[in-house]
C-alpha cells in the first residue's frame, strides 16, 4: 500500500520506508514535518533513475498505410525496459527485419534503396536505430512489420500497416470500331 507519512518515534532520529518509481529520469523526493514547530523542517533530494534492463523492441514512425512499391520511412527501432523507458543495450544486439508477406519485402538504410538489408544491429550503449526504410509490392491488405531480436531476452516488435494499390494515373478511351463514320454512335 502506498504511504504518505512516516513517523519518527520519540528518541529516534530517523524512520524507514520504501519508494518506487517506474519512469526513468530525475525526480525529487520531499519530506516535511507536520508537527507544530516554530520552524517546520523540510528536506528534499533529487534522485536520478536509470532505465531497467532491455526487454522489448518497438517500431517508431510506421505509417498507417502506404502505396505498394513506395518506400516508406524513415522509421526507428528502439529498445525499452519493462516499464517503457528507453533502455541501452550492454552488448551488440542483431535484429532481423521481415514482413508478414515475404514475397517481395525490402528494407534499407537509404531512402533510394541503393542497397537493401535484412538485419540491423544495435551497437553497445545505444537504444535506437534511426533511418530504416521499407517497401513492398503487395497490395490490398494489412502487413506486419517485424523485428526479431537475436538476443532471446529481448521481445520482438511487430507493427501493422496497410498496403494499397496505386490510384490510376492515366485515362484512355478506346473503341472496338476501327472505321467510324460521321454521325455514327460508337461503343467506348
């Protein structure tokens, strides 16, 4: 149960309690005396909390939909602890990239797809890989973007986007009659 007060017993100079926070960063703990004193006592301490151990991967910047064959991105892949804080890896962590439709997936670290990749690696003491692009020729459906960590202590990431067919870019009228005559109605 959470506590809001500790009592320092008569004859003692301290009291013990426990405190827990799940968000990494700097927080301030403050204590105030509630007794009637001419000068109430206050104390505070800044506490810097680090993220926990790397636990899961997460895609950042995946679009809701894209046209087939169009590159989309840049996206990022991040590592988080069990509480959702960015967590740095302590060893290099390779991650295999794939899509749920495996016929024509492509990933690249270059928007022009000058080279394609199937794996990225988190270097030691990092928690983010930026600039990942992807594309697929599959149209008309939802596709999972998948990141599988080779390190089995880190959970995989999956995010879904919709791949849509390109809208028509040209319009052409045609008739089956090759010798039309003036005033004649033609099927088109």
